[in-house]
């Protein structure tokens, strides 16, 4: 990557698109091993959620449909993706590494909603999934050399297109939810979705407005500036966007089967998020030189090991 005075995080190690130096992935080994346990726990949580009657009986009908819809996508999409990307990442695929990170981010985000699930027999499984996926994601990011991963992208990478897409999705999500929150605050009412879910507060709004929207904005800005972590964040959020979009569609399917209700026109937005995120991800990864990631473990940590 060329040096830029405006972007001090750039590296002089190699021009954009140069292959990473072959090596080992020892610094990611613990995260890889933890991902196996995450997959097993995810299979248990989603399998029970889908096939054991009454697991969500204490939740409202609206919330139960959302949880079962998410379970379905987690079981048939996220779990195979986690397994496949883990296998390929361990074999040295940079593309698979980004998909693996995105899947971990999706699992972490999904089980942040453990705060919204009424107490049931899976409580400790939810706690384990939230903790393990969150700490595994942090471990993977701290062990990663973002500069060398970014160097695998080329000048053909659609930086402007992807960053604009992240901003647009962040703006739509933020404005849509603020349009529900602000009027309710002014009138003293409770937003309809809070009533339907039976939650004591707007958990969805907290996670989206407090976490997802800022991350979309920051990732878009970093990618537009061609900062190394922008490449990592963009790929991760695109993977998460696919899974979350599919989860919203799946939740509507369960709601329709239960009581005939859906999100109506918003179904088009959920489908757009899932489809557009997939197309963006494919285009994004296609421009990446999928070279061995053995040297992507953090260089500072490697130096510490040598000492």
C-alpha cells in the first residue's frame, strides 16, 4: 500500500494487491478453536429453538416469531458459513477470513438479544454464545494484521461503491428508527415495536442506533479513506448484513404462519439489505488477491514471540 501523509495507517510493506508473505496462523489458532465450540453451541440453541415446542412460550407472539426466524437463518445459513469459512481460513484464505469474521459478528449481535428473551432452559447456552463469540471476535481482530489483509485488495476494489452502500444502509436504518423513537418521546407514548415485543425498553433501538449505525458510518468512512481497518470492517459488516436481512425475512415468515401478520412494505427493505449486501460482498471479495494469510497475525505479537 502506498504511503500517504493523510492516512498515517497506510503501510509501505507492499503495493496494493501484493500477496501476503506466507507463514503460519498460530496467533489465530485459539480463535479458530473457539469457533468450533461456537458452532456446536449454535447448533444446540437453534435446534432447540426450532424443534422443541414451547421454548419461547413465555415470549410474546411477535418476539417468538422473531426468535424462531433468527434461529432458522442461524442454523441453515450462519452455521454452515461459519464452518466453511473456518475451514478455508485455516487453510490460508483471506476471503474466508473476512467471511469468518462477519459470521462471528453476526452471532455476537444475535445473542446480544439474549437480554430480550424470557428466561428458558437455554439461558446458559445464550450466555456462553454471547461471551464466546464476542471474545473470539475481539481475539481475532487483535491478532490480525489489518495492513497485510488490506494489501490483498487491488485498485479495482469498489471502495466508493461499498462505502456509499454502508452509509446508505446506516442512514436508512437510523432515520427509520428515529422516526419511531422521537415522536414517541415527544408524545409520551411507547413505540409499537416495544409493545409488541413485550420488552421493558427499546432493545432493538439501543443496539441499532447505539452500535450498528455508528459502525456502518465509521466503516464507510475508513474504507473511503482506504484505511486498513476499513477493508476489514466493510467485509465483516457486509456478511452480517446478509444474515440479518435474511433473519428479518425469516421472522416475517414465522409471523405470517402464526397469525398472518408481516412487516408489509418493509419486507422489500429487508430483501434489499440481504440481496444488496450479498452482491456487494461478492464484488468486494472478487477484487481481492486470495493469498495465504499466515502472516496476517499481528506483527507486534510475532515480535514478542521471537523475544
